[in-house]
C-alpha cells in the first residue's frame, strides 16, 4: 500500500512538471471550413435588423446602386446579404447606375473569424534521444472560434454624387467552441442555428 501511494505521488508530481497551460489566438486562413463560413455569414445577417429605428434617408421604392469596400475577400457575400435586406425594407437594388437615384457604399470595417485555444494538461511529447512519443493528454482543452461583422452604410445622391448621410455601425458576432475534459469527454457550445456535425459513424439511410 505504501508503495502504491508513493507511485501515485510520483505520477502526480511528474504530470505537474511536464503539464502545460497556454492561451493562443490567431487569425484563420482560407480555405474556410463549413463552420467558419457559417460564423461569418450569420454574423452579417444578425447585424442587420428587420426593422430599423431611424429610416434611411431615401424614399421607399428608390432605385439604389450598391457598392462595397473593405479589406476582406468576403465582400461579394456581404453585398448580397445587404442587397436582400434593402429589398425587404422596400428599396430596389440594381447593378447599373443608369436609373439609380441613390448610391449606397457598404464600408466593411471588419469581417472574418478568429480562433483561440486554451489548454491544460500534457502536450504531445516527442523524445529526441529515446524513440518514445506520447500523445496529447488534455485535462481541459477549449478550441474557441468566433465570427465578427462590423460595417456601415454611406448614402450618396445620384447622379450628382452628393453625400447625404452615414448609418450607425451594424455589429454582430457568433461563436463555436469545442471542449475536451479529462482526456475523453468532448462537447461543444455554439449560437449558430444549424452547425455542421462531424459524425464518428455515418448516418444510416434506408
């Protein structure tokens, strides 16, 4: 019994010496996963209210030319979402400027996703002198991913190009967090409507 207690103590001490706790954050790169695409697209959609408190400075039914600027490759998707939103509000969005009476410039301040990681446990070990390797043993691990959208609208009169007004910023975020507890227990938390699922076993169909 004394020997077993001694071994447990040494094992606990060894785990404490070689365990690691770290927090990292980085910007993700394309190609985008299905989850990342949903994080970004739902962030755009949630930033646009179905009803706005202060109306845009244009009469309902006005023909609008829509442009978009920003440091993001997702500008086309943002333009389509904003165009559909303006249509719901009673405006007519056209690509050409011949009949447009107003031009709206969608200025994207930020649109993308970020990843963070929190880890406590034993990181993967690859020995150089002795050919022994150990896999990652996570007492607690959190892979955090979030989508964020922030943009505003600049309204101009056509064909003169006279600036009329800027809207307040449209802001929204989303998240998808995956957790591992005590090596084997895995679960996730998200506010996405229909997040993709990774199935260990394929779904059987008749």
